[in-house]
């Protein structure tokens, strides 16, 4: 899914644009307008819903819609394999539609037994990119017990169709064989992805309801003199949990109990976490008694589940069950990885009898504002690019999953499906919660895979040191290969590598020309490797002084972070 049209992971790439009309409209509203914007009347009015005013509406996320081809295979006439073959067996015809430029670009009708003038009356849709050369191939085939026989095929250029108009196309084959297909092309006006920086409608409703519960809780906790007097004054409070596997999970479990007992949790709007913190939050919100019960009940369950040895998870019958479920997922056409296996281990440990729970099931826990909205996070990376170079945050909630960087979100129920330019091309069921737990805490799987690949039983710190040394070696090779100046082989030469702005700019790569020359390794990098911490050190720190911009200060201001590319290098 490296192609941006396939929505990246399955999300789409999009572009932000400020709409001056929207911003002027918001700025020109009267101060004492009845919609509650400022003025002395604000305190006397109920707080408007978030649909009435959203500052992020001044940003418009642009996207290119896909084209939808509707092909209605109607009927065929004079279907024949030749008079001699027809004497032995009357054709059982069916039609195959192919489009190479479309995802899931192969469709077929049912075959009709012993009919030379079949009526299929079946309709299919193809998703297309208007910038591609889209050609529909129609293949007429005869179904047989041993091997199907191709009667003929024909191509049709979709570019010849008029938008929003139906056209009957008669495909002609040898021996006066004809097949009628009704074609229509439209632009998609209802994408399955949401392109916006605003909150979703469901989350806006949650915020409105939760804010009313928060003001009551703050009045009880702080007293009427110190608590907010109106809904406008209610602060948005979020609770954040750190990462760190079971240690982070246990730490957040204690913190949540303390916040619950002190009634501070009732004043929070959001609770978020990553890695081990997401394990606790997802386990807490999947419990049938939450939020009507204290976290102490869930904490007692977790104590019993992680207090004993976890080797039973690797028993042959358990591993067989995991592998069988993973293979079933693979047979359905979905990608699998070690994260699937790790998710089963986490789910069997924490969820037990709730393995079939999904993230969208947690909507019932927050629809009425009973509890803070849980937010889960992870990082999107690429297979062939180091996570140090490319990483993008993805946020998960019971309502939506998306990437704020691109302003692109999907319904939680749609996660795992295949997308094409914002439209679902193949629908899959929502993955279970334990799969997401494995993905949120998959940093462990990276270290585990490194240990499996290591044959010298190195300490994890040694593995990290080795990884850093490999990164420096790779940097040296790329710097040497991408240099066109023969003088770059000197020890004092420098090379640059391109990066990407973390926020809004798309990453780019520089192409190299010329014949690469073998260069000696710069002494500066050997000096950096000599500064790696010793085995006994468990702390890694980075100082801003370790980096410099490749060029004079007149060429580029290092403090300018608005540039689309920030090619920093080590001294």
C-alpha cells in the first residue's frame, strides 16, 4: 500500500487548505449573536454544540475522489464453440470482467448451463483513478468440469464514456457472438474515509454530554466557589499513560484507582496511552462492569493473570490455536505478521474470556459520557525505511481511527478493510481487540525478532549498540554512493541525507547519477562510534549539539523548521 491512492495504511494521503471564506464568516459574526459567541450574553446562554462552532473548519482537507465504473452484464447471443464442439456439448457460458488499474479488478458472472442465448443480469463496480489509462477487458468463457475454455475476449477504453450517463456496449466475438454490457461512470461523492481536522460527529456529541457531567463533578470536588460556573469555563482535561509493557500497565492501574477514589477521574474528558498503558485501558474498557465499578475489581483480575508464569501460553495446543486463527486470516486475503501472534499472547493473558471483543464495542461505555473517552496510539512505519527516518502517529478511539497528520479518519468498524482513494474496495470484519493490543505494544516484537535473529546471545544493550553502528555504516555507504564529486572520497568530505518535515510535508528522496566510487570511511563517524555508551550504561541521550545543518548559515537557518525537508547530519 505504498501508493497514496490506496490510503497508505489503509488511510489516504490528503492535503490541507485554509478556506478564507470560512474563517471570514467566523470572524464577522456579531459578538452578541444568539449563537453564543462571546459578549455579556454568553453566560446567560447554554453552551452551543460543537457543530455550531469548530475552529478547525477553517482548514479544508482536499482529496481526489475516485471514479466508479458500473458494469451491468445483461445477456449474450449466439454463444458457440463451433458446430462440431456444440454437437458434443452445449456451451455453459459466463463472462469475466478485468481491469488492471482497479483494485480487486476481476469480476465474473455465474455460468448458465446449456444456453446459447444466456441472460446473466448481473452488476459489478470497479474503482478507478481518473489519471490512469483504464481499459475494461471482457472475456467470454465456457465452463467445463476439467478446464474452462476461452471463447473470446474484447477490450474497451473507459475514457470514451461520458460521465453520469449510461451507455449500452455490444461486444462482438468470432462467429457473430455478442454480449451486451451497460456501462456507467460516476465520480464518488460519498467517500468511506472522513477528510477533516475536526472531531467526528460522534465525538462531538460525547464532548457535549461529558462536559455536563464534568461540571457537576468539579462542583462536587472543588465546591461552587472554585468550580466552573458555566459550560464555557469547563476545561478539557486529559490523562496520559506512558509506555513500558507490563510495568506501564501496572503503573497506570494504580494511578487510575487513585484518580477514581479521589473523584478526579470524573473530571477528565480523555484518557490516553501507548504500549503498556493501552493494554490496561483496553482491558479496563472491555470489562462488562466498567465504568459502574471501581478499577480495583479489574486490578485484582490483572494481578491474578500476570502474577504466575506465562509459559503456558507457549504450550503446543495453545500455539496450534494461534496459528490456526492466523492462517484463517491469511486465507481471507489479509496480511499477517508476528504482531498477530503477539496479539494472541497478550489477549490470552489479559482478556481471557473477552477475546471476541472489538474496539467499537467500547462505544457503549462512553456514549452517555459515563467515562473519559479512551485514546490509543501507535506509529505507522514502512518495511524498507528505518523508523528513525519515517514514522507517523495513528490514533485509535471507539469511534474513529485515523492520522491527524493527513486529516484522514475512518470508522473503527472499517479498520482492516482495503481502501482505494477513500473508498472501500474490499470489506473485512473489524479485527478483535487483542490484535490491536499486539499492535499498540509491538515494540516488544521488534526486540524479540532481533533476539531470534541474533546467534551470539548478545545483551539487548549490545543489540541496540550494534543497530546504531549499522545505521552509521549505512549512512556512510549512502553518502558515498550519492556523491557526484570525486573529492567526496576524502576523509574530510561531507554528505547530506534528506529528511522530511514531521508535520505537513511529504517525504522525498534525492536521486543519484553517475558511477559510484569506493570511498574511505570518514573519520568523524568513527569518532561518533567510539562515543557509544558502554555495556553497563542503560541510558541513552541525544544532544542538539550532536547535529548540524549541511551548509553555511547563510544558506539555511537551522532554527527554521517550516522547510519541507530538514537534511540534518551528525557531526
